[in-house]
C-alpha cells in the first residue's frame, strides 16, 4: 500500500536491457581564487606599523639630542656665571680706595691738598675752602 499510483511505477519488461541511469553532470572544479585583499591589507598594516615605530624612534632620538644640548648649555652657562662672579670680585678688589691710591702714586700723581666738598642740598662747604676766583678774593 503505497501512496504512489500504480501507473507511475515502471517495471522492467522481460528480455529488455535495463535503462541506463542518468549520470550526474560532473566536472573538475577550478582552483580557488587567491584573495589579494588580505595580502594587501596585511602589507598595509605592516607598513603602517613599521612607519610608526620609525617615527617614534626618530622623535625619541631628537628629544634625547635636544635634552643633551640643553644640559650642555646649562653647564656652559653655569661656568660663565662663575667666571663672571670671579671677574666682578677682582674688579671690586681693584676699585678699592687703597688700590686706586697706590696705582695713582705709581703713575706719579700726588694727593690734592686742601680738598673741600660742597653739599648741594644744604648749600654748605665742608673742608678748607680756598677760593681760586680773583673776584671772590677782593
């Protein structure tokens, strides 16, 4: 008791050859296509990575070089400031009144006799005032 009608079932006829079965249409499959997209993507990523590393290294090197130059300049500045301080002390020692008097004596200068000072705010004269003005002597 099948659900198919009896006319649809073919029975082989006695003395005939069986009908050849239908062959499936088979053929060789072509090799898979190479996907260039992944290779290009991988190459681009590696290029960006290497470029970034080279960039970071060059920036780091430049910063280190700049820091070294700043350190050198700070050291040179400290040396120059120390030298300027020594020269200012030497100048202060040479500008003292005793040293100036000794150098003036070496050059043949003599101290001025009868030195007087004028105080402008008070309008007075300190010291022995000798007038060299002939009109004032009269």
